[in-house]
């Protein structure tokens, strides 16, 4: 995998193209208007929701909102890869990513508590995407909890 955050940004955008079909994510984002951002080193990707529907996933260089409706997580690209791939290979629910790594939550605290399950589901989907991509390079069979 790449040493920079580019692979994570590309994986997040790929997940954004298909995650609207994920029933667990749709349930977790019901009624949400706002953003979830993930920062990998100095690069960020933003998932924008309008009334629970994913509107877009884009790489963002701008200041990220910290008011109601918006929250996110930041860490090094190395930490993200480690945590997301561990979630993809685990048969548990992944636990709280923020408590087991140097990933830091930022943004509106109330929105986080209301929509943290959506973030967790996106972490699962992103981990599965990274794992599938890694396995396609190595020829290993991919594991997916959502199958």
C-alpha cells in the first residue's frame, strides 16, 4: 500500500459510490443533515448527508465545520490503515476505534453521539474496501462480515 494517504482517500471515495445501498448505514444516518469527515495525515475526505441520504464524498482542503450536524476523526494514515484493516479481519463488531488507537474525534459532540453508529459502519465498509484491494494485489481471499 501507498505510504501517503492517497490510498485511503481513494478507498473512501469508492465506498461513497456504493454505500447508499448499505441498509445498516442508511438506518444509522436516518434524518442526518451534516458531514462526517475523516482526516488521514493532512488530507481529509468528507461524507455529506442530507436528511439521511449520502449526497457526496469528496476530498476536502477547507476548514471543517465544528457546529451541530458535523463531526469527524483524524489520525495518521498508518494508524487508519491498521485500525480499518483490523476491523475488516475481525469477526467482532470492531469496538470503538477511537479508544484503541490514536484516532481523535473532533466536531460537534452531540452529533457524534447521535450518529456514531454511522461512523462505525463507514469504518467497517472502508476496512472491507482496503482489505479487498490488498487481497486483490496478493491473491488472497477476502473476508467480508457484510456478506
